[in-house]
């Protein structure tokens, strides 16, 4: 397993739309293992492949207290959604920023498992929010896109200033 580097806003690679996985093979299973390792180390409750610059439709999540309920979804699709709830969201790609986002709080998802078999699951509350947040990443969307232009422009300035102070981003 390998801990991968997480891209940070406003890195344009976070805007890439991921392609569907065509075959669930060992390279995909390796990617899932690396995503879990990276997510747990961060620590975070979810991670999308987009965030580690891999543009395939793969995400992982674990919202449990004891970090023992891993969920891996390949080519996820939301087939039903209802309810609405405001959650204070954060993102490993937007470190240090949290804000309220409203989303459906109950979803039904269809995806492939690590064996490449289709399965369906229901999710509620934080898991439902997390899966939607990760699925947005796979489309190049970030939770800050739901905020006002004013908030986002302040955040962009702050993030660009922060990145310029890091040697690996000095050219930005
Ligand atoms: O760790 C994370 N916490 C979180 C909290 C509220 C709503 C969504 C999330 S996902 C985030 C990890 C992350 O950035 N996943 O893409
Ligand atoms: Ni995120």
C-alpha cells in the first residue's frame, strides 16, 4: 500500500472528469487499497480518486467512529435521493475550510464492488453526504462550488497565497 499525495484547491487537475472503470482488475484493487491508506492517514471520512490525480470513477469512504466500516464504490450512480439536510462539510483538497452545504440525506447507490459485480446500497446521514461529496469530485466538482461567489473568491485568494508560500508551488 502507498500513501498518495492529495491535490489541493485551486489545482486545475481537481476539475478533471473521471472516466468509468472498464475492468475491475488488480490495478483497481491496488488503487482502492491506496485510497483507503491515504484517507485513513489524512485523516478523512472519504476520498475520491480525482483527489490523488487518478481520473477513474473510484471512491472510498468510512464514516464510522472506529474506522472499521470501509465502503469502496466503483462507477457509482445515485439511483434515488430524498430528504434534505445541511451539513458542515470540509474537504482534504480544501484544507482548513468548512462550510454548510445542503444535500439529500438519503440516497440509493448502484456501483461495482472489488469483484466487478453490480451491487446496490442505501446510505443516510453523514455517509449519504460523504458519497455525494466524493461523487462530485469524480465530476470535477468541489463543495466550495455550492457557496457564494464572494466566499469562493476569498477562499481562492487565500489558497493561492498559501500555495505560493510552499516551495513546491512557488511558480504559481
Ligand atoms: O474528511 C472529510 N470530511 C467530510 C465532512 C463533511 C462532509 C464531507 C466530508 S469528505 C472529507 C474528505 C474529502 O475531502 N473527501 O473528498
Ligand atoms: Ni473532498
